[in-house]
C-alpha cells in the first residue's frame, strides 16, 4: 500500500483496498469474496460498498437466476482510485455510527431539551407515516410483476412500519412525567433531582435524534428503491429491499432501546451520559448499539431462547406474532426462520450457519425433531426446521423439489409437471402450506399461486 494510504484513516484505507481489489479483479465479486481477499470484515465491506454505491463508484449486479448481488467498480470508481491521494476529497465516507451522529447537538438547558424531545418525537411519527405511504407506492408496480416473494417482503415491511408507528406513539415522551404521576399516588416515592431529570432528558433527546438520522438513512434507501423500480431494474430493486429490511431492524433496535429508558434505567453508562451532555458525540457511543458484542456461546444461547419461545407459542396455540405478519408453523424453512428471528430479535446478529448449529444442538437435547434437508434438482435443496415432528412423504418431497425448480406455480402448472389428478395436487399443496413449507398467494391479476422461500429464492 502507498505511503499516502498508510496516513489515511482506517475507514478510508478500507475504501482504497476494496476499490483496488475490484479494479484488479475486473469481474463481479460477492461481499464474502471481497472480505476474504481484502481481509476486511463482511460487515465493514458491506457498509463501504453501500457508501460507494451512493457515490456511483461501485454498482451491484444481480445475475440471472441468482439472489445475492455481486459488485463491480464503475468507470468513475476507476478514476477515483487512479488518483488515490485524492480519495479523501472524492469520498466523504461515514461509518454507520457517524451517519447516525450526523448534525446532532444536545441543548444544555432543560426547557430546550424538552422542546427537542417534543420535536423529534413528532418527526419520528411523521416520518413513519410518510414511510408507509412510500412503501405503498412502490408496492403498486411490484403487484403487476407476478413476483410473490417480492410482494411478501414489501407487505411485511409495510406492516412492520405501521406497528412501529403505533408503538412509538405509545411511548411516553419522558419517564419523568410518569414518575411524577406515580409519586402523587405513592408519596414515599423518591423525587427526581433536577440533575437526574436533565440527564434523562439529554439521553432521550440524543437517542431520539439518532432515530431521526436512521429514518433519514431509510429514506435514502426508499428513494433508490423507487428509482430502480421506475427504471424497471427489478432484480436490483429486490436486493435493495432486503437491505432496507436490515435497516428496519436497526431502527427497531433503536426504538426498543428508547422505550427501555426509565428513571432508574439508562442505556448509556455514566461516562457516556457525561459525554452526551458535553456534546462529545463520538462513534464509541453507538458501536455497541449498532452491533451488540456477543461471543459465540452467548449467541447460541440467545438463538436457543428465541426458538424455544416460538415452540412455547405453538404449544399454547398462539401462532400469530403481534408485531409481524407471520404465523409460526410447525415446520419452517431454515432461511425463513433465520430472517424471522432477526426481525423479532434485532439485538441479535448471527449467521444462518450459527442458526443451523443451534437447531442441531436443540435436536440433540430432544427439544425439537431438527432439520430435514429435501433435495431438488442439481444443487437445489431446501432445509426445513421441524419445530414439531412432521412426516413428509415421497409425493410431498417430489412437489417440494418441483417448487424449488419453478419458484412460483399454480395448480395447473403442477398437474402438467406431475401428471397427477388435480385433487391430489390440491391436497398436497394444502398440507404443505398448512405445515409451513409452502407459501400461498392470491391476486386478481395472477390468480392462486404457491411459492417457497429459501436462500436460493430470497
């Protein structure tokens, strides 16, 4: 690496390494491949690529019949790397943490803090309303595409945004007022000092401002999504929508943290609260929030608890999740379960491999039957997690194999492919939908269809 590069901040060194690699390889590369070749973590690689994409220096390409995007350098990116000593001028790189801290100033006076909390709370709810409207707009053209998986993802996000808006609307602006109301009933309750009140107000004002900045990030994604759909770049639009889902998870995590602040409970340490009061807003304040540090053992335990919670709900007959348009079924594709837990537990960050390891451990302990791998044609397969024992017979296995091949299909499609009577096809479809392996979709334009959600299709 050049002398100039060694003097750069670490983040900018990462940008140069990634741009140089993409220029040298001169072919499409996955995030995993870039990470391995540059020795930069996949999380950092993805964040840098998303930043570079904004500046038009790299672009994502979704190859035909593929799901995960690959990346390549653009002509503009090549010009930038050609004059590496100007990279700092060409790229105003911000980490996620720095984006979330952008332009935040915490007032020093109590009345100004109150005003800031009022304004940011109203803005959050207003932005969520706007987000619902924007998602509804982009869903319209997708309904004409006959892509039920894309429709399913957008519909989920619309419902999640609506839930979060209602949830945020129900959070008291500060727990101090609530504490005063309780004190009026219980005179033994200790009054809050002016210093403690100011500290709580500053913490809430800060976190509200961070949430507003996250909504700005989400708004950028929605703008790009809308542009891609207008340009009929549907594969890239689907890819951006999955990124948007991850941003919603971070937003959910921030909302949950905001709701957890109480008179006697802070999410920041005393030193960090002093930092906030002094407006020393550095990325260290958010690093453990953006990605909560957990060792392998703690992750496995947390995943176990999440899966056991689903089993407990099943046992009580409570299939519908209150904040999710999902019904828990006795059998769930592994990929779908991975996405579900990430949505429900946004504080967790784990790979599908870690989930598979956890499922196998739970099966060894006798809590669940485990994973059933159903083979399709060539390298196609579907891993399904059996939360409760379900026998899948030969005909059902054949239909699942066809589902992987066709991706979406009608009863007529299956009758033609299998040669089975229509009643037999319908019966198998109903059972596979009931136990959670297949998804059902019905629309005025495209009629009744079924599809399967897997790592290969999503």
